[in-house]
């Protein structure tokens, strides 16, 4: 099997040792860093598809994301030296009052796996901190997470705070168990996704539109 195929397979299986050694082999063989990155992203795409189809669950996704992360730690300096940067940036956080972060972290990992630069603001993030991050990082996407019906209204205030910045280009997407597409429409967000794999499809679609 070629280094790139074994790398893709290692990410799909969440085998971090094999993923890391495949990246090292591919680099030693002087394969283009972009091709190595593409193999990693293909592996994570497959993980996303199987997660969406309920063929695998959160633990498998976390294990695959760890294999991706460790591979990226080796590949990233080579990509930077070659002038290859993620094309798109996303900011993500859980809205104020809410400390749940498992789903938000999963979405962040899947976005990284899709080769987005992800700035994670953490949990309990006030609207003004999201707005500040939009001004500082000029992201293409902002993702808001909420797991409590009592913190969902904070998504609305956050959307309003972001819309007040001068950045009219940024797309705001929502997620979290109590959130719905109707709610996203109601508060003027650009999209909603019910799981981490759909969150990748959603942002790719929004960026392409
Ligand atoms: C784990 C958990 C906790 C942990 C959180 C640990 C952590 N680090 O996150 C702890 C113990 C701290 C906790 C605390 C509380 N919790 Co809690 N918690 C849960 C639990 C069991 C699981 C949530 C979870 O992680 N799910 C797994 C992840 C993978 O799923 P997910 O979060 O839905 O994320 C997916 C999607 O929603 C989507 N998504 C998520 N975010 C985003 C963002 C974007 C941009 C996009 C596109 C998609 C997206 O993609 C994710 C991956 O596929 C839920 C019950 C449940 N089954 O949901 C209750 C639950 C959410 N908690 C609840 C409550 C009430 C609380 C507390 C108020 C309890 C208390 N009295 O103290 C506190 C609140 C603390 C606070 N201020 O936030 C209630 C909420 C009820 C409601 N209607 O509001 C629930 C539903 C339990 C229940 N049935 O009563 N909780």
C-alpha cells in the first residue's frame, strides 16, 4: 500500500502510531505536503460520513481526531515552510452561561480535519468576546454551541453582537441538542447542523455559496 493510502487508512481506523509513521514515511519519500494533507482530510471525511450514518460513535471520532492531530503536529511545520495554510478560518465557542463542550469540541475537531484553522474560545463565552474574535481573526465561520434551553436565548444576543461588527461576510452557524433549524432561522443565523459531520458539510456549502 502507498504511504498516502496507509495514512488515509490509519486515520479512518484511528491508529495514531500508524498515521504518524505514514506521515514520516511520506515526508522522507519527498511526497508533496499538500498530498499528505489531502490524505489526512480524506480519512477524516470518511470518519465524518460513518459518524453521520451511525456506523461509528463519539469515541471512534475522538480517536480518529487524535490520529489526525498527531499527524498534523509533524506535517504542520512542513506545510508552513511550503507556504500552505488552511484556506478558511472558523471561530467556535459555547455561549455564555453554558459549560457543555463535548459536542463543540467534536465540531472543532471535524473542522480541523477538514483543514480549517479553528480558534476555540471555550465555554461560557460572552457575546462581546465572540464579536471581538470576529474583528481580530476575520473568520469565515463562527460556530455557536448551546446545550441548555436556558442558554439558547444567548445565541440570539451573540448573533446580534456579531452582526454589529463591521464584518458582514462572516457566516454564523449554530448547534447543540436543543437547537433547531427553525431557531437558527428565527434568530438570523446562516445555518444549523445536528452533528459534527453535518457541520463540515454545512460550512463547506456556506463558503461555496
Ligand atoms: C455531559 C453533560 C454535562 C456535563 C458537561 C461536561 C462537558 N465538558 O461538556 C456536566 C456534568 C458539566 C453538565 C452540567 C449541566 N447539565 Co448537562 N448534560 C450532559 C449530557 C449528559 C451530554 C451532553 C453531551 O456532551 N452530549 C454528547 C455530544 C457529542 O452531543 P452534543 O453536545 O449534542 O453535540 C453534537 C450536536 O449537538 C452538534 N453540535 C454541538 N455543538 C455544536 C456547535 C455547532 C456550531 C454545530 C454546527 C453543531 C454542534 O454536534 C455535536 C457532535 O455531533 C446532556 C444529556 C444529553 N443526552 O444531551 C446533559 C444536559 C444537556 N444537561 C442538562 C443540564 C440541566 C445540566 C445542568 C444545568 C445540571 C445542573 N443542574 O447543574 C448543568 C449545567 C452547567 C452549565 N452551566 O452548563 C440538561 C439540559 C436540559 C435542558 N433542557 O436545558 C441535559 C439535556 C440533561 C437532561 N436530560 O436533563 N452536563
